[in-house]
């Protein structure tokens, strides 16, 4: 299967491009990391597969409409 065909079929089945799906999954993992309130943003970003904290911050804000810091303030447990 070619990469182009895979991307097309993936989008039909999942409703997102493969890249958008991966970013969505990474952001969800980042949300869980931020909710613990213990780990530094740089560590959360790395654990979720982002190159650095700035890339994570931009993607997080684009997907959620809020910054990671604000999300952590609102949702941190303990």
C-alpha cells in the first residue's frame, strides 16, 4: 500500500489525517500529564513525543484553545 493510499483510507476511516491523529493522541497524553501537576512542562512534552516544550505549547493551544499552564491551573489534581 502506498503512503498516499494509506493516508486517504486512514482519513476515511478515522476522520483525520494520520498526522492530525498522532497530534491529537499526543495532546491527550499531555493533558493527563498536566493534570498530575507534578512534572515540568518540558518533561510532559518529551513524554508525549514532542520535540520541545514550545512545540507542545503551540500544538496544545491550537487543539484546546488554552495554554498548558492555564490547563494545569484548572485541572491539576492534588
